[in-house]
C-alpha cells in the first residue's frame, strides 16, 4: 500500500539555472556593441534640420492618429534639443533658505 499524500522531493535537475540570488543567470556584456558597425562604403547622416522638414511634410500629409502622435513627439524632442521655448527658472525672489534636514 502506498501513501499518495507523501510528496517526494525532486532532484535539482529541472528548472532554470540560477546563481544570481534566485534570478536567472545572464551573460555579461551588451547586445548593443554592434550598433554603429557597418560595411557600407558611404554612410549618409541626416541633419536635424532635414529630419524636421521631413517630419513636418509627413505631418501635413498623414491622417493616421498614431503617426501624428509620433511625429508631434519627435518634433517636440527636436525643439527641446535646440532649446526653443525653454526659459530658466528665476529663484532670485526666494524668501527663505531651502529646508535642510539636520545633520545633512
């Protein structure tokens, strides 16, 4: 007669190979090492001004809402890179020193 309620411990031959405190082991190094490596003889880099012109042309011609959202986010990122519309915050009107924790 066998006891069906008894659970036999399994050998550690199944499952994920771990070693980083229970998380799966991963290979070191980046998979992005190949970015920028090319065998092309001529590489044309688009200038930001040309990219912005192409985006604006595509924005005028498209009706796809997802594409419109992407183009608007790209145009905003280009404006931020250029510094258009950004203003420094003036802290000269401060009435008290900033709060600091004791012992900092």
